[in-house]
């Protein structure tokens, strides 16, 4: 067994997994998994730069994670940075800050590499399941981008496109520095147009409609599962490998798009950092299900973090 630490720094959140990995048996024993909303991608779509306050929030989270990694004695660390840091002109400031705190340089990976990690993390434990048929379409709806991967034992196609819940919210739902509540029909239509154009791009490289099982990852999807189950609090065990029917996804998405900040904030399973961006994330999932005709989505709590951990091991 090798004790590894994996860090995934995205547009909206930074997450840590410390686990014991056994490549011989395929077991990954989780010791600590946590997430902090830092909104690293704040304003990146508009300015092309990481904001100083966003960097400081991220570095504060890194300091917390460094203490956890030291306490648990991880032998190897891999820090992967995704959409926001790929897009930013000043990403060198980010790289230096992370290295000073954790002693490892963040790898600013491509969208395709991100997609491969997500696929591995989400599907490794699904091998042998008789109730799910391959090929899988793994969809990782992040803050700045969404990754699509189709595969069974191997990846048949992967593509990352710039439709994330934070990016779409900032692009279409922010007026005078505040999120419009609820959005106007023309704003929803503009988000839809961006999503459909991005799906067209994804389909150039990924055979989306060949998939038999849709697997959804990341906070927008897991939060939808919590809402669908009417959970009194966010419960990873109840969410992991739950299934949400298309009609329920559509019903929840429509409610989110007509709700106010206060109404979304009152949902007991809603993380405060997702209140303003969850509607755009839900609309991405709904649009994907409509595009491929998916009757349901299988929700996974295991994702790019688990893929990163396996790559270290």
C-alpha cells in the first residue's frame, strides 16, 4: 500500500484526498477527503487573470491541506490544476504560491488529461457491475469547464469544453456585480445557446450518443442528487451511485432557474458556495441528458481526485 495525497484545484473549489492505494488489488482506502470553495476562477472569463483575493483564498486552503497531509504522512503528493489556472495570464503567481506552501509544483493539465483522470476515478469501481452497461459517458461539470469521456475498458474519446457553472453564471447572470435572481428568459436562452454550441464541439471528438450509461461528477451533479433525495444534509454515502431520472433533473433545474438566492440558500444540502452557480450547472446536466436521450444519470462521488490518486500510486 502506498499513502498518497491528491489535490484537485478547479475554478470553484479545491479538494484533497489522502488515501492508501494498492495497485495490485485495485483498492483505494480513503483516509481524508475534503473540499473548500475558493472561487479561484473569479472574474477569469472577463479579465483573463486570477484575482489577488481569489489567490489568497486558495493559498489559505493549501495551508490547511498541508497540515492534513503532514499529519497523515502521505508519501507522495500530486497537485493538479484545471480550468481557471489554464486560462489565466498570471498563473505563474499561482504556481509559485502553491510550491511555497506544499513543496510540489501544481501541474496545469490539459482538458483532455483532466477528462482521463475523471474517467478513471469514476469508473474503476464500476467494473463488473451487471446493472450498468458500457460504454460509459462520464461528464464532469466543473466551475470553468465540463469534461466528456466515453469509454469502457479504454477511453474512446475525450473533450473538455468551456461550459462550467461559474463561467456561465458570470458570463450571463451577473449584472452590476450581483447575480440576477431569478434570471430572465433571454438570459436562460443565452446560457442554453452556449451549452448547445459546446456540445456540438464535444461531439466532434466524443461519440456521446454511443454511451449506454451516463455517469455525472462534481458538485453541481451531487447537489442535484441531494435535492432529489430531499436529504436533510449533504450525505456522501447516500449520494454516491444514486440515480436521478431525467424528469426529476428537469423538475429541479426548472425550480432552480425560477428560484431566488434565499430559496436556494434554504436547501439544507446546498453548500453556500454553490447557491449562485447551481442553476447554470443543473442546466448543463439537463442539456446533456436531452442531447443523448439519457433516461437517468448515475451520480458518483469518485472523480478526478481518485484518478489523480491512482496516477500517483
